[in-house]
């Protein structure tokens, strides 16, 4: 059974960089069968797809966030990571990492990141 | 980018009711459509992919149909554990997009 676990600071100051890591167990980020993705959900709101990374390092980002995003993969640690630069209060959300097969079949539990001074 | 809409935004129902949720894509996504269930404080759970294929372990009272731009999720006989918010999501091309969600609550 694949498990994903997000980790990172729960509080980030405005204009700084939000950094999260997703650790994958029971599966490999080096598998060519899947994409590894980040999704977020502002409190009380719907789901927003952030972007994905493939094991080759190929990425795709939500155009609305693209200029501030970096998603990377560390195959040696079986992890992938998210960085969002120049955050504002609008970036406050629960951030989920997940695996994409034909759909998003495994999700992390999510981690709340609050942007506040 | 593909936009997703859902209707209704909320529905009040009773245990045993048949519930139908509609999802519409702004362009043809063939059958690249998934449905998720989310309960408060939990991550979404995949119910259906490929518009109509039930994910393993999902009860058979859930079903999906549709292709192109119009899709439905049906719960044939609502159970207490089904009160939740349901999202559709297109997987035809990036950026993936989710519908705004449909909340199923107690009548």
C-alpha cells in the first residue's frame, strides 16, 4: 500500500517561500507509471491542482501559479518537494501530495500551511 | 484551460435516497473524468475513474456515467457514511481541474 506524508513548516511569513516535502513509502517516485502531484485546498474551499513531476524531472504547473512554483524530486530519498515563492495570505491552505495514475489514487493526509506575520 | 462545473452545489437527502450529481466540462474530455469523496478533515478519496470505473473497495452503490462534456455520479441508496462533499476532476490534459464540489448533507 502506497503512503504519502507531507512535511514542512505550518507557518510562513508573507513574501517568504513555502517549502514542503512529500515522503513516499510502499512505492517509488522512480516508477515510470505515475506522476507525483501537489494539490491545495484553502480553508472551507475547493481543491486546486498545483502541479506535478515525473520521475524524469519533467514538470507541469498550474498557469495561475507557475511563476512562483518549483516542484522537484529526490529519487535517493524517495521524496518530492514543493516550493512556492513570494507567498501571501491567499496561499493559506491545506497542501496535499498525491500520486497520479489514471486518476489521483493515493493522497497524503494533508498539511495546513498558514501565511501570516 | 478546461473548466469544470458541478450541480447542484449542495443536496439534502435521507438515508436510502438516490442521489445524482452532475459534472460538466468546458470541452470534450472523452472519459477522462474522476470522482472523489471528501469528508471533513480528511483527504479526498478516489471513487471512480475513467468516468465509470469503480476504484477498488468502493461500494457498488456508487456509479458513474457520461463521456465528452457531461457526466453523472449516482449513489443508488444513500448510506450514513456517504454524507460528504463530492468533486469531479478532469484528467484529459494539464492543468488538471476540479469541479467546485457538491455537498451531500442530511435532510
